[in-house]
């Protein structure tokens, strides 16, 4: 798992997940990354979330912990998308979306452009966002990122 932040017309928290279920350490790192971005919202209020997964997802206990965190922080509605070809990851994300306020959608890796557009990323920013995703993926080698690269032609 890897977390990163891309700043353009919106602040986008990037979360990349391998095929395995998240560990508790992964979950803690994800909550800490979200907390830092929420703390920084005063300087950049339009937060978005983009998760790319090969199938890994939080467990039921980890989802409950995330929901508790969001309620305690009184987090605003956050538009978010999941890019994956994994049915399992989509079903878990749908369960999370039912409990978390915000506009949630899933996309296939071939639809990264549509996912970015849903988050409000402008046409002129797509290449910069893609660079950030590829940098975050270095050393991970996600299949979903490889699918996106193949669709984009590199």
C-alpha cells in the first residue's frame, strides 16, 4: 500500500493497494495520511480521494475504524473514486460508500480519465496526475496501474 497527495485544482489523496487485504499498519498509515490532508484543508479546501487497487481492501474492523475516525473528525463529504478491475474491491468499497457521506464511483483502469474528470481534475492536469500515480506505484507494480499505462500508451 502507498499513500500520496497530488495538488492541482483540487487536492487529491492517492491510495494504491496491492491484491492483499490491508494490514492494520496499512490502515493506520492511511488514516494518518487522511488526517494530515484534513488538517491542511484550510489551505486547500477541495479534497478528493482516488484509490487504485488490484483487489486489496480494508477488513470490516478497519472499515469501522475509518468510519469512527471520519465521524470524530466531522469530516465533510469527500468525492472519491475507486479504480479497479477487482469485483471484491468494488463490493467492499460499495459497503464503505453506504456509510460514508460523499459522492462515490468505481471505474475500470481503462477509465482513469473519466475517474479524474469525476473528481474535477481538469483536462490540462491529467498528465500531471498520471505522473504522480506512476511515481507512487514505483516498486509496487500494481496491475491496475499497468492497465492504465497500456490504455494511455505508456
